[in-house]
C-alpha cells in the first residue's frame, strides 16, 4: 500500500520531541513522507508509512525495524559515501543542510503570519 494524500498524516509536532527544533522536525516529517512513498516491500518505507500516518511513533517504529542485511547495507553505504567525501564536500553538504533548515524556518514563519498568529505553534496536520 503506497502512502497517499487521502490518508491521515501527522504534523511537525509529532517530531519535535526527537528533533528538538521546529525546522528540524519539519525536515524530518518531510523526509519520512518522502520515504513513505517508496516500495511497498521496503522495510524503511513501511516504517515511514506507519510514522507518517500516526500508527506508530518514530522511536517505536525505528526500534521495530527488522535488523537485516539490506538495511545494514544501506547504512553502510551512506557511511562509506560520507567517509569518501573530501573536507570541502562535507562542508558544502553541511552548508546545504543549514540552508535547507533556514528554508524550513522561513516556511514556518510564513505559515504563522498567513494564519495571523506570528508567534503561535503551527497546528498538527491531520487528514
């Protein structure tokens, strides 16, 4: 079952406890939503669908991931790519990440201003 817009969807607030920051929480929610759109047989995509739909919290879902070779290989591949990067490539990746977080902060501020509540916490998104 692919995740789609008609299903219930959690909001940024579901991720603030883990992310410790609204912009990081939004980034994590968007990453999970993107991951949820993956192959139905992919355990990471299935985990993300559970989280994005609110069926399980992210910590519970991560703890429940099966420990198998394909997942370990994915994490190893990421680590190998990071290790293979030059210092300047890592700095560029960190700059890009910082810019993306700032975009998320601007998006949150714009939503609050549009709602007429510049200091308020954005509502939880539920479908």
